C-alpha cells in the first residue's frame, strides 16, 4: 500500500507539471493569437502536452480502478471470513455433548453404587474385626491345646514309668512267694532265709511273668 501511494503521488506531481506546461502553452498561444501569430512548434508542444496529460489521467484512472478492485476483493474476503466466523460461533453455541444422556445415566449408576458400597464397606470392616478376634481366639485355644497335649504326653510317660516300676515290684513279690512256696514243699530245702535268697538270685525277674 505504501508503494502504491508513492506511485500515485508521483503520477499526480507529473500531471500537475504537465498542467502547468499546458497553462504556459495556453498563455503563449493566447499571446500569439493575440498578436495573430502562432508558430507550428508551439502548436506541436501544446498537442504533446495535452496528449501526455490525457495519458497520465488515463493511467491514474486505471490505477484507481485497480486499487478499487483490490479493495473490493479484500472487503469481499473479509466479509466471507466474517460470515464463516459467525457460522462457527453459532455452531459452537449450539454444540452439545452427543453422549450427554449416556454420561448422565452412568453417573447416576456410579452414585447409586457408591451409596451401596458405603454400608458394605462398614460391614466388611466389622467382619474383618470379628474375623481377627475369632482368629486370635482360635490361636489362643490351639496354643492351649498344644500345651495340654504336651502335658498329656508327660503324664502318660510318667504313668508308664510308675506302672513299670509297680509291675517290677509285683513281679519280685511273685518270685518271692514262689520261692517261699518252693521251700515249703521241699522237705530237703535249706533253712528258710537261705532258700529264699538263693531263689531270688538264681531266678530272672521278668515283669511279664
């Protein structure tokens, strides 16, 4: 646009110069006519100046027309862009979520599930506490059971030792009685004490007898 303005200014300046030349030529021609004398050279210069002025005027009009057309074209593009922007704005204002209904349904379901989850979570925590308490009680009873089994094994072992000892004593008593009986039925036996001692020394004590 700056270049065009400069060109137009130069053209106008040239036209002004040509106009001044024409005016001067007119003054000369007028003076010559007044004197009744007009040279051929002056006429040629006058026609040349008029022709140049006319050509410059035509060039100016042509430039003006070109500029006007460019301005109109630019205005047309601006109007088109304005219409497009207005259309886009209307579409944006009318734009709605195509999944709005489905999203609303899913959100309502999520809210419903959250309401159901809350009491279930509380129940889960309660059951978890009950399970922990039951597990602790089970472990405690199981520990007590192990202790009782250990005590039972100790008692059984002790009882077995005591019974074996008692059986051994009874076996010895049986042997003693048998030796006594042997001495009683044997008329040739040694004195009582000797026979009993000999019988106990020579007889193997077996608790199973």
